[in-house]
C-alpha cells in the first residue's frame, strides 16, 4: 500500500513539473491554443501584433481570448486618430491658410506627433495594449500606461524598453482614479481613455468622463457578465444603478445599462455620449463612446432613457421613457413629461405578471458612418495587421445591418412559448417584411429577431406559424383557459399573415456568402483568473514557509500502522 501511494506521488510530481515547464516564446499569430500554457508557465515571451512583451513570473497577465479586443481597439483608435488629425489640420489651416499639413496616410508610425492623440490606459498590466497603440497607430503624442501594482509597473517599463517606445509610452505607478482625476484641467485632459479592468468598470466612469477632452473617446471593457446578464441583479444595481433582466436579449441589455451609467455620469458635467461602436463579444462587452460637450444636448438625451417592463412568460418588453426632450430653435432644451405607464399590471399579450428592469439607454449602439469606415479601413489593411481580421469583419458586417431598435426576440424562445418547433429565420423575416416592417439579426445572438414591428404582430405571426406546424398540440378545449399559453393561442389576429418568401429576407452579407458568426477559435476559450503578481520573498521567508509546509505534510501523512 505504501509503495502504491509513493508511485502516485512520484507520478503527480512528474506531471506537475511538465505542466510548469517554461516556454521561451509565444506567437499569438500562429493560431495555436496557448490559453493553458499562459496560465501554467512562469515566464513567457509573447508576440502580438507589432508588440513583443515579457510576462512577469507567477502572474496571469495575458489571455489570448482578449486578442480580438485589442485588435478591434487598434482598428477603432486608428480611425479616431484619423479624425483627430483632420481636425488639427483644419485648425492649422484656419490660423494660417498657407500652412502645409501632411495627410494621415503619410504619418509615420512609431514617431511622436506633436498635438497628436494623448491616451490613458488606466489599468495597463503588462503595457501590451499601450505598446500596440504606439507601434501600430500613427498620430500619437503620449500614452500613459498606468497600473497600481508595483510588479506590473516594472513589467511595463521592461516591455517599453524591449519595444523601444520610450518616446511615446510613459509608465505610471498610480491608482487609476488618481490618474484620471489629476487630468481634469482642460490643458491636461486626454483624447482617449481606455478602461479594461478585471470585472466592472463602473467606479472608473466618473473619472473618465471628467478627464476626457471634447470629442474624445472612452473605450470600456466589462467582463462581469454574470451581474450584467441577470444572475446577480443586486450586484449589478450597486455597480451600474440598473436592474438587469435574465432574458435572451441580456447581452444587448448589458450594453444599454453601461451606456445609461455613462450617460448619467456625463450629464452631471453637461456632456453628451455618442456611441461609435458597442459590441457583445464572447464573454465580455466592449464600447467605444465619443464624449461631446453641451448642456442643452446633454439634457435632451433624457428622452433616450427608459425603464423596461418585461413579461415573465412570453418575454415581451415595454419601454417607459423618462421624458420627451428636444432642442428648440435657439438650441435650448425643451422638456415634456412622459406619458405612462405603457402597459397595465399584466402583459397585454398573455396577461402574465410583469417585472421591472433598467433604466437603460434606448439610443443607437453604433454610428453607421463610423462602422462603414471601420470596415473599409480593416479591409484595406495588410493581411498581417490583425490576428482576427476575418472575425472582426464578420461581426462588423452584422452590426452594419443591425436595426437601431432596442432589444430583440429569440427564435427558440418564441417557439417554446407557442409550443411549436423553431421556425427558420427566413419564415419569420419574410412574414415581417410582407407585413411592411423592417427586420434584422442582432450581432449579440445568431438566432435573434430584431424588428420595428409591434409585439402583437410578432405573436400574430407565431400563432399562424403554430397552426401550420406539424407539431402535435393539445386542442384548445383541453387547455387550461387561465394559462398564458391559452390566452396567446386564442387571441384574435390583427393582420393577415403572409409567409411567402420575401426577396429581401437575406442580408447583403449573407447573399455575398460572407461569414457573419464565427465560432471560438480554440478550446477552453474564455476568461482567466484575476492577475496575481508573485511576491519576491527572502530566503529566510522561503525556508520558514517550506518548514511549515513540511510540518503540515507530516501531520497529514498517514502512518504505517494506520495503513
């Protein structure tokens, strides 16, 4: 028995030593799965984009699943830099009509540009994102790569030296809030603030709004999707001041809750949010939001905020706006009280109970002109510019065709409610188009139905589909007349449903055989644990710890008599 246990222990030690082997170099562009190795190894050299970084010992600082996030950020900020350079050229021409201004395409990358973008990465870890900005985006003035952890700052400094970007990137050892609040003066503000925390960005939004220049861009990543998607409503409320709804549309709902929280912070300082691109990606959300100035416009955005009533059975949703705000001829905000409630105490379709969620942002999630130009920029970039070029384009094609109407239905949920099989997308979309409404898919869910049709039209179509379905259902006489399903099934139709295939049911991307929804590239694709820097201990501390571990092991080990 003792020899058997010894063999198990030896095998465990051998396997542990193999897992903890050191890798000399990781190239993220070679399409290999490094998610496990980056967790288990002590020292890794990573090449991503044009950056080469060294990961510190004993820290989980790097997740290959976030390469898409950084690729998308580089592409978006390249476009933001182009806009900023064009505005600077206009300013120079206005002051001196004879002054020469170099075009953006001729700006050298990696060279400091006076009056260029001033960027703050508040939670930088290894500095990888900042270094990629410096080596891949022209028109940069200064980048602050900040982290509160001393070990992380040392890693940032080493990686800055390794990539020769000292003239562009400055390592900063400070609390993120201190960094943001210390740059509130107009002459010291940033053009771009990038927030990519572990978890919620909620407590950084106030500082980001205050330190951003006019027409600057705030980039936000949120990975606390358990809270945002409704698993912990109380936690979400404490972070964002909004109640989530655990429904198929929860990922878009998460984007709109974050935009509401950002709007609330911005409005306090007479600032306006203008979403350029907001996307739900894998296990996180990423937002690029332009911040403009103007008290009247900030107040007029009140009409884009609403509470949501959600049916507990059929998932129908109803919006109660907070007001009706607009600008008069002089540019002043004109406010009118909203009328409500939009629904009674029960759902108007199935008479089930309603629950309340939100507030959320009802405005657009993206700027169509920005998305079109972003697609063009990525398509024209060299093939080796982005590791996930194809995946970026596939998601942007869907975003480009997505309707601005808030939230969506899910084919599977519609079928479950009506006790029938899942309808094909072309069937539901054709019926909606034949009825004179618009319809699209949401980038956040492949089997989604986003439309401007009233909900009673959706249920008219589903009733007609259920009647034509071959699924065996109980006759209405045998159903409980008080059930929500019976009420939906027996409700009279308000339109003549036509399932004839409509020529426009397919999107342009689908017609052109473009990949719109790509799967995960590797196994174990998802979030990693929180980064923990390995503390350096003295030899005496290490000896003391080893002695304690040995004593504990001796106490726990069974004696020969017991065996």
